[in-house]
C-alpha cells in the first residue's frame, strides 16, 4: 500500500492502482464465501455489518410491504445483533423470538414460521452462538420461511456468521440467506475490518448517506489495506480449516475427559463448535475462577455477563430454562491452532483450585446473608411483646 496510497475513488494513477487492489480483494473474498464479488460490502467489522443488515434490511422490507413490520430473532444473538432490535422497536417494529430449547438450539418449527412469514420483515439467526458455541439451524430457518433464492414472498434472512469461518464451511449462494455478517479479527485480519454479504438485488436502507461507496450501503473511503489483509487472512483460514477442525476436536476431547466432578459442559458438545467449550461450574462466582486462571497464565472468559465487578446470570442459559444459580457459574474456554495439549493440561490442573476459590466466596456470601437474616429477625423480635412464661392461667 505504500506504493499505491491513492483513494480508490480517484481517477489518477494512484487511485486506479488502489481500486484494482480493492476489487481484487473483493473478488477473492466473494470466491471464498460463495458470493458474487458485487455482493461483498466492506465494513469496519461484524458489529457494523450486523447493524447495516438488521436495521437496513428490516427497513427495506417494510418499505416494500408495510405489513412486514415484525423482526424475528433468537435469544442467542450477540449484542451486536440484539441491540439493533431496540432501534427497530423504537421505529414501530415488533420483535419476536424463536423458541429456544434446553439444548441451546432454536426450534425452527415450519408450521409456526409459515404462519408468521407474511408479517416478517426480517429474520436473523446467528450461525454459531458466540457464548455457548452451539451451531444453529440457519438452513432450516431458510427452508421453513420459503427456501432460498430470490423469492419476494418470504422475509429477508440474515445470519451473523462471525464465529464460524475458522472451522466450518460457508457458501452464501447455497445457504440461501440474503445477508451475512463477518468480522476480520476473528480470522486473523486486522481489527476494524469486516464484510457484509448482500444479495445483489437488495440495498438495505441506511441512515448514514455519504459518498455512495460500497453500492451506497456503506459510505466512506474504503480501507484498501484492510480489505487486502482480510482477503489474505480468509484464504489462509480456509487452507487451514480441516487441520484446525481436527485439532479443535482433539483438544476438546482432552479437556472434557479431564474435567472434575464439579464442572460439566453446559450444552451437548456434539451440537457445538469444537473450539468453544462452555462449562457450568459448582460456584456462583466465576470471576474468582477467571482470576485464578489468569494468575496461572491461562485466559478464559466468563460465560455470564460481568459489569462493574458484579457477575450476572447468563441470559442465554436462563432462556434455556436454567436456574439463576446455574446461569451464574459458567465460563467459556476457546481454543485455536496455537493452543496445545499442554495448555489444556494446565487448565485442568488449575481448575479444581479455581473452583474452590469461587466456592469460598459462595460460602462467605452465604454466611453474610445468614447474619443479615438473623439480624433482621432479631430486630423484628425487639418490637414484639414477649409472653411472660411465669404468668399462670386463671
């Protein structure tokens, strides 16, 4: 890029060279994802791709048919998708959620979906749940809503596919969705790079007009260097996919075989991406587990949300029917090609003591709650008249 610093929209030589580099990256990415090059829209990452797809797609569908004023999602969506529904609700859209079973998989009931299809503007279902790792039936959703292709009789369908590219194949044309979101940093491309695949006949309605770049869907001077880096990272990811999948399966088998009795997978591993292992632990304080792991040089994440030092239950597990206590004690372990068996062994050696650290906080919290309860009972008794045991009945 140092040799071709031009703006790809410019007509001078530097601009033309930058345009060729940009379009070459677009071509390569389209070929890798089963899309035509004109369907590749460059963005700043999966979050922006999701916003353009969900909000812009729903607006487009309602413009074409005012009856289409409902958006369908799942409880498993990343906040980058989920929070777009809040924008749409403020604009008068209704939000409905796909049924979610205790397995962590949504139920794409054909009869239910067929009955509501006429009023749906857009349906969005994540390809792989970022927290649980469960692989969702996106193809089943497409089929239940009328199949893929260019039919105008069904709602637009979007999938957030950010988590899947490193291990699972993706083909835009054969899957039949209308919009698909990806983030570059998930496959080793620079942070701030991403792609939105948009079926050629569509133009999501954006409230951010500008220079008309990227088919008028995403205005702003394209990041040519980022686009080229993303194309290279994607091709390398696809070349390593089979090896990465075998490696992830091997690591997961080692981890699951070595779990202590007070730790277990939250979902059936057969339903999940092998590189994401979501564990339920016998503690209410997963943050203590995370800190113990970090002290040992091991990085894992809380499967539940932690804000301002206060751990909250996993909303996804609650939606699956878990109790609040069950939804609190969870961690997510992620592996990659650079993760080794020695890393898994170190995690398994550290886990029992880490859980004990969490359970020590559980016990301390329980004692405090008991003292508060006893104090409250005592306060109530102080205001209650006492019966003199020496009083005798007449």
